[in-house]
């Protein structure tokens, strides 16, 4: 495969903006009308997903050790849409037709490179889906509790059926009957429990149909659909290093799951959790975090506010506050939250001596339609 030529070709299609995904879906639905049922009625929140995923694949197509495990997870995950092996050739044909349409230097060699690359992607995903055939494509998850913590934030407790295997730091996709065929990704805020309950944090965003429904319309007794777990923040559960956890917004959820894992499974270690927010009133899980700190002598929880001069909490961006309390060079570090906060915090930590290989991050943003290869981006 001529990977540089593929990347240049993809860049031309990506530069066309909305025209490229519109062309792709028009080609797919006209050539294979049966695929239309796999997608939501409104495509407004769907169109850019293809090119988001394709961009990730192109970026890492020459790093199979990194790419293949994620493609396998996606292959298992796509079973929830009703995707079967026969759909992959149709998607591949429409993808190549789209790339050809937007590339005035298209040639047979480039088409062969794309055909080979897509064939590899499809093969890995299909094989992974087939190996997961003994598992359900999705789980029903009853809402056993639903609490509005702020005007735009809710904490839910779900009970999946049948048993749902996952690990602290992973993410799951959720669908509600209020928004059929629209799946969005969220990170459980607890490690697996004997009773199977899962804590989910959701913040509603303008233009976010699923998050708004989960915060404002879903209630106790409703049943959601839950896709299989995907690994992103890559929590090293076997490490015995002390931990530094830095959270912004609902990026708190996977880090709270890490705290829960240490509390109930171990190994014992020191954990410092910093939670950043613009204002004190937006720290939606403060009561429970303070309870955890009181129960566990090894856990310290600190709060920071960046835009609330009247608050007695420590002032400043959370990354700035974290560095004040350092050094942290001996810790395993996990950072989760909005993109700007994640970038600022990781940059400050590296500059103060934390080895980059010890830092793992996850980005939470309003566009969290699905996982990316660099971590996840929730609606």
C-alpha cells in the first residue's frame, strides 16, 4: 500500500467538508438500499462519523499493533447496529467511489492501495464480530436510579441484563428509545460490582440529542440499550505505582472508576484526585467524592475552580493547581476531560518532569459520536 498517497487522497476528500460524507451516503443508499435501515432516520448527527473513523484508520494504517485491537473492538461493537459481513463490501465500494470522486489525480495504483487497506480493515472487523457471536450484540440496561445533579448533569445507575463484563476505564455506548439508532459513548464511574450496577455520568450539550434525552427525559424504570465495552483510558490495574488522577467535567467518571477499583480490588496505593470546574456549583459529584475521601485514608480529593472568584476552593485551571501540589514524577497519571484541559494538564506535567509514557488521557467533548484511536471524544 502506498500510504503517503492514501493520506494525500483522503485529505482531498476531507477538504470537501460535508460534500464528501453526503456523496458517500447517497452512493451507499442508492446502490444498496437495504443498508438504509442500519442508520437513524435523521442523518444530521451521523454524517461525519465515517470520515472521523476513516481519518483515524489512515493515520495509523502503518501501525498495525495499535490499529488492529481497536478495529477488533469496533467489529464487535458494530454488531449492535445489525451489521453483518455482507454489508462490508457495499461500504467499501461506496468509500472508494467517494475518494475517487474527490481526487483529480486518482489512478489504478491508488485504487488498489485503498482496496487492500479496506480489505484488511473489513477482515479484522468481521473476524472479531464472528468470534463474539456467543455474546449479545447489545444489553438491556434498566435505569434503577436517576439524579439531576445540576441543570445539565445527571447521574444514573443502570442494571444490565445479562451480566455485563467490563473493566475500570472502559467506555460503553448507550441508546434510548427517545433517540432510536443514535448511540453515544459514556464511561462507567465504577469498577464492576457483584450486584452488576453501573454508575453513568451524563452532561447535556446544546445540539446533543442523546445526552439531552438521558439527562432530561429518561427516568427510573426506563430501559436503555448498551453496546459492548471498549477500552480507551487503558488503566493499568496491575501496576502498584501511586496514582495522580485529573478530571474535568464528566471526565470524572472513568477516574472515579479507577478509585473504585483500587478500593475494592487493589493493589493498595496512594491516590490523589484533582477535579477542575469553571464554578463551584458545577462540581456535580462533590458530596460522593468527599465521602470516598473520608472512607479511604489513601485517597485525597482536591477541587479547583477557574472562573469563580467567590469560591473558597483553590483558584486556577486544574492543570495549574495540580502542578502546585507536585512533584508527580513517580506517579502513574490519568487525565480525562475537555480537550483544552487535557492538553494543558499533560503539557504542564511533562514540563515538570513526569515521563510522557506514564500519562494516559481521554478527551470528553460534545462531539463524542464514537471512539477515536487517540482516546475517546462524550456527547
